[in-house]
C-alpha cells in the first residue's frame, strides 16, 4: 500500500561561542568526527487511523558542528515528497529530533540517515532502518431486525431466520454486503449455544436462511468481524415448537 511519502531533512548548527570552545579543546585533545544514530523510539512506529505518532530519534556525535537528519522510505517506488513535521533539541553531543507520522505516510521500511559535519566541512554518516505500521480502525457493526418466522410451528417444519448487518461509516449506518453471519440455537433450559447454519449478507446487508424446527428455544446471529469490521451479535429470537 502506497501512501503519501514524507521525507524530512533536519539541520542543526552549533553557535559561534560553542565553536570557539570546541576549537580550544581540540588544541589539547584531537577528536575524530563521528556520528551514530543511538535510538529510534518507538520502533516500529505504529500509527492508528486518524491519529499522529511522535517518534524520537537520538543522534550522538563527536566534534560535529552541524547535523543533518533525513527520514525516507526504503523504496524506489514512492512518487511524492513533502516535509515531516520535526523538532530539535541539543544537549552537548546529543542531538534529539522529534518527527510526527500519520496515516497518510508510507507504510513499510524507512531509513534514518544522519550526516554530521565538522568545522572544516568533513562529513561522517550513519544509517539505521526502522518501520512504520499503519493500523486502520475497524468500523463498528451491529445485527439488526433479527427474527425467526414463523415464531411458532410444528416440529420438523422449516422456519426462516433473517436479519441485517450494518456498519457505522462516516456517521451513517450502512448495509454490509458479502459477509458471513453464523446462526446459533439454544434450547429452552440450556446455557449452551450450538451452531446451526450460516448465511451470506446480500443487498444492503440483508441475510436469510431456512432451518428445521426441532425444539423450542432461541436463535441468535453472530458476525465474527474482519480487519475492517468489528464483531457483532444480534438479540435473541424465540421459537416455540409443538408436536
């Protein structure tokens, strides 16, 4: 699944006074330019549908006066580019970046690339992989208008069990088609529900199936749900059977 790809470049430059003190220290102890991405948290980055997830990237350096951090998908198939919303705080040789990901960002493997520069323009680079997972929320569902017809019948006659599966989408309850609904029965005096049959939802979420009436009890419909839809259970429908 390709989503909007976010690529960010974060740059921080050490101020002149800090440069001066760094130069003084180097006269006594020669330091080699080095950079390391020490931590990416959380990893994987889990983004829930409609929300943002904040990610902290910590970069440690030696003798660096500037650091550029790039975040990019580890793929050549992305088509668009836009800036990641980021913040930076610096404490000595620790550079801490904060990025924000949402459900429009690319889902999959990403790279964090840190480029550090010293005052002479020398460059050092470190690269770390991390992943972004987009969790899409399930739509709420319910089984409506569930009934058994006729509700009273002679033993071994056929009865019809029917109802409707709907989901709340964009603030409206709409029928869900092409989903399986299971029918269960519990005889009077029992606490156990037994599977009877199943039915597929059709136009606008309606379903209907016939079964044989053997004893008095209750029916109910159970929808187990999917990645897109939550599970749901209907109210009970009573059947009275006589000989």
